[in-house]
């Protein structure tokens, strides 16, 4: 083969190469969890952004020992040493925010459309941050709080135990059916005026077989909304492109440690439980996740 023909073939092949190559699409946003360094062309629809997730460890401490919190068959003791049992505990968490070391408080990006009833019978639409969880020791799960891209050093987490803000006066039916505030259970709601039940507790006042009807405590309304602010591990940094899992521990001995299970009225039980509720939470772990 002559040199001229060979050179011509090489030129033809080189001309074909760019036409044959197909650019690889992927996420080229460095804030995304799935940032693709090998992609040539950005496809923003593929980008998955960092989520804040929450796990809750339900515990009951006695002295220096911490036990897994159990219901029904577990026996606990009040301040007078009297035994009692718990049949059910549920509570709402709302407005879970991160506070960075620069003092900025960040909320998640997700929102939800709600309806606020008016005195004239009309409903006014509002858009609020979608940041609500319904927790129970019966359920072991990680709760997805929402999307939060910002990286940086973390100082605190802040949340409310209860339903904070406009959500508490919204029409429950205006939430999506899969939402924690869409009422699957009427026991978690008082009325339009009083809103949601923040904490729902079923307590057996003693442990005898005859005690088959629990004292039902439904705690709610604005005076009983509790704000919780918890420090995170020193020098922890929320890194770019990673999900964040924050594990909380709730120690129910703080809730029930001062009650008199036999003699306290429902109102007294509620006051004693709420008095120590915010102090029962702590952050036990903060980790980054790539999936």
C-alpha cells in the first residue's frame, strides 16, 4: 500500500472518530450525591441532592444503665416506686433545622400546599416547609426530613416536639394521603381550634391483670409545644455531595420519672411529662452517607 493511500485512510478514520463518539450524560453538579466526574454532558434531571435523615433510638434509663424502651409487657416504676406499664406512645416532630457554625439556620427545600380555614367558611391556600414526622417506639425506621444542599460546619439541630406553625391550624384533609399530618387516626387530632395531638400516650396505672383500660393522655395546643436544640459533635462538617443521618435518642425516663402513676390526675401527668420532655432528647451520632 502506497504511503499516499495509507495517509488518506488515516485521515478518513480521524474524520470519523468525532462523529462516532457519543457524549456521556450525567450529573455534573458538585453539590449532588451522584456527581459524575466522567460525564461530558450535564443532565440535571439525573442529579440526586443530599437529604437530611433522622433516626430515633427509643430508650429508658435507670441509673447508669440504658435499656431499649418497650411497650405493653415492660414494667416501669414511678417516683414512688410504683409499677406502671405503657401501651402506646406516639409524638410529632416538626421543623427539623440545621444550625451552622456561622450562625445560619437552614431548612429543607420541600414544601407542601395546605388550606387554612377562615371564619367566613372559605379556605386560604398556603405553602409551608414540608418537614414533619410521626414517631413511635413501635416503628424502627429512618425518617427523611428533606433536601438540604448546603455544606459547612454544624453547630446544632433544632426541632419542635409537636406540630409547629400554620400546619397546626390547617385542614388535615389538605395534606397528601401519605403525609404524617393526613389523619389516618382521629385520636391524633383535637379540633380545628386546637389542632393536632402532639403526644399520644396510653398508660396503665398499675401492672395487675385487672388493669385493662389505660389512661389516655392527649397532649397538644401551643403552650405544650416544645422546642429542642441539641449540639452536634464538635468540628463535624456536612460535606458536599453526601446525605446526612442524625441519630437522636429519647430517654422516656425523663418523661415519666416524676409521675405518681396511681394518684396523679391526667392534668398532673401531662404537666410532669411536658416539663422534662425537651431534656429527654440527645444527639448520639451524626454520619455522612453516599446512598
